[in-house]
C-alpha cells in the first residue's frame, strides 16, 4: 500500500491507486482512525477529493464509500454536507464533476436512502442537510441535478420522499439565488412536468406562482410558450387556484386571466378553460361589490385597460357577454388604452347575435324589465355601441 499522510488529499489519492482495496481501506482506517474528520487547508475532506477523482476504479469507489460509511456513520454524514472553501459539499462536487458516472451516483443515492431510512432524528437531519444545503448559486441537490442533467438522482430522491408531503413541499418550493423553484427548473430543462402536480398535492402552490429574477413566472411561461403537454397542468392549476391569482402579472403587465384568453385565441383547446376562468372572475366581482354597493368594473383589468368584458368579447362567447352586461352593465363603458370599449371587439354577426341574446334575457327577466326592455335607453345604448364599433353603422 502507498505511504499515507495525515491529509485528506493524500489519503484519497493513495486509495485511488490501490491494487488491493479491501485490505488497503482497512489499513488506512487503522492508521487514520479519524479519517472522516481529516481536512486539508482548502477545507476539503476525503469525500470532496473522492468526488473530483477520475482515476478511482468504479469497484474501488463503491468499496471505499461503503466501508467509510460503515466505519464512521456520524463522521460520514457530517462530511457529506461539509462545505469546502468554495462553499461546495462533496455532493455538489459529485453532481457537477463531469467524470462522475451514473454508477457512482447510484452508490451515493443508496447511501442517502440508508440515511433517510434510519429514521432517527440525527439521520433525518443529516438527510435534510445533504439534500437542502445550497451551493454558491443557491442550488440544492435536486436543482443542481437538473442543472447537470442527472435525471437518475432526481427520480430516486423524489421517489424516496414522495410520501413525506411536508418535506416534498419544502423541496419543491425552495428557491435558488435567482428566485427559481423546481417548477421553474422543470420548464427550463423540459422534464419532470409532473412536479406541478406534486406541488398542488403537497400544498406548495407558492412555487408555481413565484416569479424569478429574470421575470419568469411558470404559468405565464407556459402560456407564452404553449405546448399541448402544458394543457393538463394549466387546467389543473388554474381551475383550482384562488381567484386573486388570476390577477398576477408578468413583467409586461399581462395578467394570468388575460394571458389565458389571448392564448386560447390561438389554441382552441384552451377556450373551455378560458371561459371557465372568466365566469369565476365574474362571480367574484358580482359577489364582492365595492364602494356604494356597486361591482368594480376595473377588477381583473389588464395592463392595457382591458376588463372582464373585453376578455369575454375576445373569446366571442355571446351568452357570457350578455350575462356580464346584464350583471355588470358598467363594464361596457370601460375604455382601454387603445380607446376601445369591449363591444368594439365583436364583428357584425356577433353583434347581431348579442342583440338577440340580450332581448331573450330581457324577456325572461322580471326584475330588469325596465332596464333591458327593447324600448329602454340602456338597451338602445348597448345596441348602438355594438353596431357603431362592429360595422360602423348606427341602427
């Protein structure tokens, strides 16, 4: 066996050259009983050096880690989360070092699994430290695995803790230095989209509705870069989110509600969801009158002044447009920054259909007969506004 010195680098290097690893690892431990506590001037322990060593045969690597783990369990779990002078743990180096093989990662996850399953307080905290300790960019173990395309470690760690909803929620919602949580990583790296479902199931909704330092919001990102595989995610999240989240804007001022509607114009499969969200917004406005007991026509308004009626007119849902006008007639008078009222969005045929729909509503209404009767000033104003903007002809 090569000569050993009281230095983590020398010990790791000596073991990497071993031709008889079983005997040499036992001799090494006998000579260096505090092997897991030995550091060098760069604050790197033996695990740091093993992480960046490309010359250790795979079979030797497995034996070294398992023997050290069995020899000094507490020393090992502490060393696993110890930071070097660059604020990197051995696990950070294992994931980011280009020579780390999948076989080595499997050994590491086996060790993490053994730590997690011991189920005592010390082991549970050691597991949390191993997974959640951040590198200089603020990335935890799973975020770093995404960054370096280490899919196997992502899958195995998530599978390991999937029944611990509190720990899983914490992992899903932890942000790096750039404000990115795991939902951001799944979109950036185009994998593990089921994390959105996990976030909903574990109550980690804040991770889905967080904006990172690059002004990227997961929902807005999926709407702006829409793909069919995003449909189920958007449908699940937006149908069940609190209504006020529909007002969340991206960096250009587009709210989620209006972004869904604009996306639905180009992607018809989203129209049902868009109509559903407008109806939810309408119910919220109707149930929460503002000053003087009137609903605020500026609720759910977009950056350019489009309100809920603008949204309904964009979708072209005539029944819903008529319903909004009946419940919130003041919304039709809101002018956006382009000088357009909601009904100006409709074409001539839609305008005619809406006029007929309003008359049908008037017939079935007993409380609003006066306001919506064909002879009323209100309906004349509505009909006039529709025709003026849609066809340029005043009836």
